[in-house]
C-alpha cells in the first residue's frame, strides 16, 4: 500500500476504522509516541467470506524516503458475531 498515514487512518473502511480510537481519533499530525491499541473491532461485513485466515499476526512498516518511521504488528482473531432474534 502506498498512501499517506492520515489518509489511511481517516478514510480506510477496514483497518482505519479500527485504528481510529484513542490518540488516533484526533486530527493529524500525530506526535511521536508509543501507541498501544487493544481490543480493536473491525465491522465483520467488511471482511470477505473468502479471506483465507481466521487467526494470525500481521506486521507492517511505514517508511519515509527509506527511513523507517513506524513499525508494528497486530494479532487477529476473526470471529463471527451472532445477532439476536427479537420477536416483534
């Protein structure tokens, strides 16, 4: 992926939505810091049924002109949520 961090965080409908919590809820730019994000949830309809993994770790690096700026990972556990049946 080649895009600006702020565009990704505020426009992406898959991971960007989950990342927009805590300090990332504020507008850009973000100060240098350690960002720990826990229990992020992605809207399950945005995950394709054909997505081949249900559990794993995804790594990512962000560079600016060959200089590493951000490195990180997230562990994922994709579960299907069950809605409730309400009788009307």
